[in-house]
C-alpha cells in the first residue's frame, strides 16, 4: 500500500496499509465508478474481494477494474465471495452438525490433523509440510472443484470457480445463443441469493432446464426458468452411518443408519438415468421434475 488516507468517503482502513473496507465501488455513471476505482488503485490496493451477489441490482465493476489496473506494476485481482443476507447458519446449528461429524470420525477411528498440509506424496504415503510422515498404500486428495477451462472461452462474467454467470433461463448473459449448465453454470436456485453447487443434485436439474430451453428457443416456445429452492446434503460417514441435512443452513434431519439408507437410495436410484422406457424418460426430462422429494 502507498497511503493510509481514505480513498473515498465511504471507505476506511481496517488495518492501515493492508486491509481496506468500503462501499461497493460500482457506480453510475461510468465516470463515477472509474474515479472510485482510480482512487483505490492509487492507494495501492491489489486484491478486490466482492461480497455482493451477482443477482444484486448493482453496476458490475470487475471488467473496468481489470482494464484500469493494467497501468499499474501489479494488476489487480478480483474475486467474489457473496455473503447472503439473513442466511448465516446459527452457532447452535453449526455446533450440532460438527459434533455429529466428530462423533462419527472418532467412532470410525479417523484422526484429523489441522494446520498442516501435504508436501509430498509417494507410493508409500504422505509427508506433510511439518515433516510428519503418514504411511499409506492409498492417498485420496480432495482439492475442490473448478469449471472446465473451456468455460473461459465464453464471454461474460465468471465466478471464482470459473463458472459462467447465467440468467434465470440459463443463458450465458453476455453470449447470445449459448446456454450454460452443470459445473460451468453460476445459476441462482432461488430468490434468497443461493447459487447451484457443483454437485449432481443441481447438475441434473440444470441439464434438464438448459436442454428444454435450448430446444424451446429453436422452435419459438416459451422458456422455463431454472428454480431449485430445496437443498439437501447427505454425508456418508462409513460404518457409523450418515448425516442427512435440509436447507442451506444444513439442519440435521436424520443420522446413522436411517440417513445411510437415504444415501444408498441417492447413489443407486436418484442420480441414475430412468429405465429404457419412453414414458419414464419423458417424465424425467420434464423441467419441473423434482429429484429431491
């Protein structure tokens, strides 16, 4: 950072010279937005974290920021991590869920190591950054999910996972004639600010609606909006059983063998294609078909 002065009135230094907070810099007219961004860039800010949701009625500033920051020695990095109003799980809910997971892990003999990372993996196991050696014939690395690189070729806004921001009908908002779906679609599931996860639960419905709309648009029929307000998770915890939750705040509904039976149903029936029957296939292809009852 080059200065500790406030770039503009509705901004302040949380940690002088290191962390700046302020109102959303997107503004109208465009000249006002450029002036705000110029002041922030001149203050030495190189990383912009946007806490708004793509569906919020705000003027996007990321494209302008990326163009303006090229004039600086270190181009700015933009990332969005939306915080949805009125949708934060309570402490009690989080404690309840975490307690169940910890109970299951302990019962299954699973040891959890935090504050360390994998530095090397070989045929006999893993060596962590702290030097800890874990002997194992099997190593499973979970590194998160990202959209396919081809998504970057589609014009328009992309989220931090590389997904293309879609409208209610799953059009790529800045690429006429293109529909996006599955793991390349950043799509709102409801009016509360929730966005489809990169999971089969959402991918199946996204594919259904995108396919329907692509065909409907070709023949001039009304398009069908994508909506999937119900959200569940079912976490398999081995011999202990499973945890089944409902809602984006993940309220526990079932545990152990009862939840495990639901997990089996999901893995063997819910996410599988229908039987080779015309009537069944067309029923499942209906854009209103509900996966999670």
